[in-house]
């Protein structure tokens, strides 16, 4: 099946996290799929959604809530990782379009969790690393964070940083400028 390059699916994951070391016997679990759909020809953001996910092996810590604004109550009745991944694939045809994230963390986290939980990878094999593209395009000696990239492009950060739905939309705006 050939990929459809008319749209790019932007993904920003939020996962369980702690202020120190990861507690023994648990893993970082996805707690939000942030999604934005960028139409390549027009540069329009066609969709933007946050898909909350119930963690599998861990819980949302106070530190994680401080960082993301996602509380344990918000994910208590959320879909499983498997169901949320299937929803992403079905609703956005996520395996039929290239996808992008800011850096490699999201790709690596998603691959690890899919492997651990035996869930099919919901996205295409065509990944764009917006962080690397931004550094290359702007002749930087090293990659910069999303908030710094937005400032350099004079694009205001919209929403809450470290909230998937908002970060996906902000990354889409950076990618739009790069394209």
C-alpha cells in the first residue's frame, strides 16, 4: 500500500514520569496521544485531538500531573493503550500517511510499548523528526527544544507545554514553516 503524502500526522506522546528514577518494576506508559493532522498543500491543521490512555504498568505521579496537567482521575476510565492505538489508526488512517514528532522520544516510546504489550504499531514506517529538520534548516550546531524553535520562528506557544494535544498543534506549526 502506497503512502498518501497529502497529509502528515503529527504525534506528541505524554507518558508517566517521575521526578527521580523510574520506580522498580514499572515502565513509562503512554497516557496521551496528542494528534494534529497537517495538510501539506495548504498548511492547514485539519484536526487536533488528545487521546487519553489508561497506563498499563504505572500510575500518574504528582510530578507527572504537574508537568502535563493530566491527573490519575483523567486516565482512570480512559481506553487501553491497545484500544487508543487502534482508534488512532482507524480515525486518522495513521498507517497510510507519513508521521512526525519533535525528536525521537515519541517513536522510541511507542515502539517499546507496542513491543511490550504486543500491540501492532499504529503508524506508518515513514517518520519525520521535526527537531532534526529544524536544526538542519536553521544551520544550528545542535537541536533545540520545541519552545525554543517556536520562539525562533516567532510563533507563540499555544496551550499547555507538555500536554500532547497542544504540543502536537505547536509542532504542526513548526513543520508547516519548514515545509
